[in-house]
């Protein structure tokens, strides 16, 4: 979908610095959880799909043999290169490119991950199928993303708000839907870990680039959710701040598919 691809590039070119410096995105504890839960180690060759500013690649490269990041937005890859250079990492590679299809051969990596990207994909199942394809038999596929409420009204409201905030947003899936993707592409049921991505209203708006005029609509939706948790984010007041937290699921499955030709 070229038009949607252009939306992603437009949004994440603007967001390259604010997204990569956002406290929740840089959260060392969350990155450590991902590294440990995937079982990444010195024998692994890693691919991060829609790698953004390279935080996950760099965290995994610290323990893996090699880590590669691919992203459609050149400005994000520039941020990623700078981060790797700052950390003195040499076992990393970067590619500007699309995720459908992934430009790698079957079974090229032992660990394939994607973080905070699936809600931007019009075809999430097809992307996960591609992640499985480039993952070696016995390797791991890891999907990390915001999970929408299982309450359909709250999930719909969250997605309306997020689409206003970031026009490249497609849909945050529920945990049930995220788990189901694995079975749909022939992966076993994933192991799961969870954490909260804390956020604050004005900080979130400062890092966002909605259509002019929509900022007040977004603010109103979040403030209104103080009364009924209408977004499923547990919105609360803390002094003069409005705070909330996105539920994040970390799902990891072993690729049990046989090697090609076996």
C-alpha cells in the first residue's frame, strides 16, 4: 500500500528524534526484558523488523553475534546508525527497506523481532508470516506491541484516538488477536510477558504530529477517559498531570517449521 507507506515515512521522519528519545521507548528495563525473554545469546543472528531508531537492535547486539535492523524511514535508520556508533557497536547492520516482502532469504536469522510496529501494518498476519519465513527452524519469532482492551468499545476508542494522534496508525490488536496471529502463520502458541508503557498527556502530545486542529480532540478523549477508563489505559490525574499506561505484550514463539528441503 504505497499511500500508507508514505504516511509512515512522513510521520516517522517527523518523529525520528522525539520517538527515539521518549522515556518509555528508551526504557532500559523494558529492553532488558525483551533481551532476556527472547533468550538472545552469543550464537544468535538477529533481525529487527521496522527497527525505528535502533534501540532494540543495539540492546540485542550487546549479547548476540550480529543484529540487523530494517526500516522504511531513512531518518530512523540515520538515528539508528548514530546510536550504534555512540555505543561503539560493530556487529550491527542497517537497511532502508519494506517489510513486505522482507529482502532476506529463508531461515537467514535465528531471532526475528518487531517492537511497537504491528499497529502500523495494514497486513499484520502477512508481516508475521514473513518474519517466520526468514527465521531459521528452531529459531525464535518475537512480537512486542501495545495490546488494546478486550472490551470492543474501549479498543475502538483507543484506535480512534491513536489514529488522530498518528495518522499512520492502523489498529492496535487485542492480546487475543495478537496471540491468534501466531497460529494463523503456523507458529506455536507464544510465551508471553507483559509490562506497562507509562505516558503523560502533554508529553505524548509534544511528541505527536497530528493533523492541525486535532490536538484538542485528542486531549479531550484522554481527559474524558478519566471518568470511565474509556480508552482502556487506566487514565488518572496526578496533581496537574494526566497519566496513563499502554499495556504491552511481549510474545515469543519457537519456529518449529522444518528446514527447507527436509
